[in-house]
């Protein structure tokens, strides 16, 4: 049964209020609680990626390839490539994504890679939160792989976990983009939470900058720059 995304990143362990979900026939029903998808797999709709590319495209153009290390079925890769960037996607599980290099665990990469210096992804939340992952995705990317740039799509409340204070202090994001709309990850209704892009950038000097993204302005395909056209 396809589940609503409500409570998608719930980490408190408390009993949730009844939530909406789709039954086998496609009807919306109320369920007592929601199950998490296996391996935290929630494909990303196109709008968040388009909004990030619009906001961060000039910086991303500095890199020969963008690495999507939690590529899933290739949803985010397709948007990145449609904007004219070269994207290399890896994924631990086989999701059937065209061009995705499956069977590759992000944590199995243990050396900096010359060609893959920039990451854009929606990571498994259990690898970035405090309760499950202790923020290990960030520390692995920055400390072990020495990534130069990384944009992660996370819950807006992600940095509020007290245990992540040390991770934030050592690796504060350069820019944070709060999306002023709620993302529907499953097609069964948007969750009550907000999401944001957290962007780490070694070239940035200074405090973390907060910016806003609006769906009607920043995620519109028609007005996106296409680097393929620019380079034609």
C-alpha cells in the first residue's frame, strides 16, 4: 500500500495522529500510523531539484560532474541532466533507474575523487539525523571524501536536534534554502512538514545564509536556464 508522506521523517517515536494514506484501490483512507519505506526510499518530485538548480546553478557549473550518491530510480539525476549538467548517479539498491550505478554504498567510498567533487542528493534520512545516523552522511562527505560542495534535501527541522550541534559547529552550511511549499514524496498527499536545501560549500566564507524558494517562481520549468542550450 502506498503511504502518505505525512510523518515521513518522524523521529520522536510518539504515537501519531491518524494520517491519510492510499489503499490498494487508490482511495484515501485514515490509518493509525505510517510505515517507513524500505531503506528510506522516497523519490524526489521534480520541483525541489529545479528550484535548487535555479538558485545554485552558477556554483554547480564550476564542477565537471555532479554526483548523486543516493540516486534511487534516477529522479533527481534526470532533472540535473535536463538542466545541462553531467551527473553520475550511484545507489545501494537496485531501483531500475536508467544510468544509475547500483550496488554502490555511499560509505564504501573512502577516498576523495577528483571528478566527483560536488554532491546533490536527497539522502536517506536515517543517515543524516541524530537518532539513527548521528549525522554520519555529513561527516563522511566532508571529513573522509573531502567534498567541495554538497546540497542535501532535508527536513527544515533537521538542524534542531541537539545532538547535531557538533556536526553543525564543525561543518556549518554555507546557504540554506527554505522551500515555501510542502513536498509530496509519494503522490498521496504532502506531509505537514517543510523541507529545505542545505548547501555546504568550502569556497564560502562567513555565516550561514538563509534564503527562500517559492514554488511558482523558482521551480518553474519554463523559465529554468538550460545549460545545454547555452552551450549549443
